[in-house]
C-alpha cells in the first residue's frame, strides 16, 4: 500500500478518500502493529473510540513481550515516607523543539521544596541554547539514548522515580517500550501526544474538561487528570521581536492575511476547500502558510483547481522563535485545521496577539485550539462546524472593526489569561501530581482527579 502519511505530508490528495478507506481496513483487520495511531489523529471521520482501539492494536504484541520482561525485571517500589516526590520527564525532545518551548517555564517554576525534577532524554543534543537551559533546569539530566529499553527502565527504577511523565506518546522517535516496562509506580501521558496510549502504559493523562469531556472517559485507557483551564502550558518569557513589514515577509501591503502555520500533514481537502472559498470571497486576501517544500507545488495546484490563483498562497520560511512570533503579528486571522487542530502554533498566535478561528470536533486533537481559546477568554472564535467556521472567518475578514475589536479583547485578556499564567499553571499541575501520589500511597487505583 502507498504511504498515506507521506501523501498527507506532501498534500497529494488524489487518493485521499481511498487512503482513508485503506486506514479503516487496516483497523478492521485487527492486526497488531499494522497502523500507527498517529496517522489517525488527522484522519477525518475517526472518533476517540477508534483511536483507542488503534493504540491498543499498535502495541498489542509489544505489550505481551513487555509483560514477560516486566516479570523478569521484577521492579519493586519503595513506600512513600514524606520525602519529595521524584518526577521523571521522559522525552526525545529536550532541545529546540515545540514541546520544550511550551514546557520550559513550567519546569523552571516547579517547587523544588516538594518535587525533585529529573530528565530522561533519548534525543540528540542540538547544541542550542534551549538544550543548555533544560540541562540547567532539571535537578538531574540523564541521557538514556544509548541504552536499550530495558536498561533505560532499570535506570529510571534505580533512580527511584515516583512519577514518570512520558512526553512523546506515539509521535516521531518515541520509545514507548520504556514506559511499557513500568519502571515507576505512577506513569503519566502528558503534552506530547493528544490521545490515549492504550492499556498498560500510563495511569493518567493530563488533560482538561474541554479536550476530553467526562463522557469520553471510556475512550481512554488512562484516568483523566484535569487541569482547571487548558491542559497546555504556555509561558510568557519568549521574546517577541519587532513587528516586520509586510513587504519583508513577502506579503501584499493591502488585503486580509489569513494564516495557518500548522504542518502540511494536518491539511485536508475539506479544510482547504473552506480556505479557498474564503480567498475567493475576500478579494485581495492571501493565505500565509509555513514553508513545506514537498507540498507547496501541490497546494498551489489545489488552489487553481478550486478557482483560486495559486500565487495567493505565500510560504513562510523557518525562523527563530522570536522572529516567528514577531511575524505572526502581521496575520489578520489564523485559520485552524480540522480534525487535527493547531497546538503550539495556536498558543504562539494568541501570545503574539492574533485571533484564531477553530472548529471543534469530538477527539482530543480536534479540540485543543478550543481549549486554548477558552483559556484566553475568546470562546466566540470556536465554530460548531465548518459552515459556521467559514461564516465566522468571512465576517471577521469583511468587518475590519469587528476584527480590531477582537484583537483588542485579546490584548486586554492576555495579561491575566490562564493560558499564560505559568505560576498558577505549575501549582495546578503539581496538585495533580500530588493527588496521583497520594492515591498511590493510600493503595488506591487511578481515578479521575482535578487540580485543587
């Protein structure tokens, strides 16, 4: 079978519907390890129940093998004795990466009187400032990249980690084999993967009641650990450079700038239809996208097919975080993707002062931007469906005063918004960790918990 993932990244949509049916057949075949759960996150028509099933099929054989290895490892855990709770963050992304950018200020804000904060890294050292900042932030930074899953698990267990926090899930270069061996008494799925990991990997998923409403609990193997606002951390300290000129960014001096800096694999023909309808209905407007060399030609052709001049797509090169935030100020309106929303790119836009229009679905990845908008007090930008999404975006594009009012509201809300309140976010997160540990210490099983 051709690779649906590669086709999605290239925006080759000639067989999009057929690819979707092929994914359904793979899921229905009930084969272990045949279909990556990550592929389903951006597939229209997939629900959270399908995503859980896929996760458990993906790991079924490996979980069976891990059960045998766990028995041989025979990990035992010390009892709670009033000491600090030892956190272990496990990731491939402790460098200049979106996860690190989101999380760094929370890591720095952890209460070292109550928690020991430790990294277990299996990613490369890129030599950049973020890597050095992370190494300096953690109480210990252990590189397990050269170790087998078993040896990495032994290391975590030997260090007596109380709560192991997996920041990768099933994303690129993840090593889910480490948490499968259960080296810590409590294990948590957090931030890196917007969905369930399936049975036996993690006890809890850090979430909020918008991205995962209570009635969806059966679609997750993990118990919900609810943050009171958005599950996503987002700091304040990232520098925003000087606002550039439109010309410097290759944008026209006049006309609405619609923007979407999501990765191209999140684009679907259906959402692109809506974007082209907006371009057609807003004369002089452009669609500003992140550079995607393998997809740009296909996207321009798709625009032409929809009656829109392909040159109205403007592609933005990679930039440093500060420069990226600066240029976001030029966008009039960010157009979200569905069913896989903007995550880091949405909170970046909101921090830069640019409104985001989203359409919420029924799955975790399809509700993240709505969660972020709720946490900045802009729920009026959450559309119920794509028709509503189109109408809302078009109204804002056609009514400069309404758009200016929204931007002013975002500017007013920004200072006190829960999304950007690192200190409160960190205390709430620590409250969840404390509740997890208290339940474990009392001999209680994982259950839904909320930050106090």
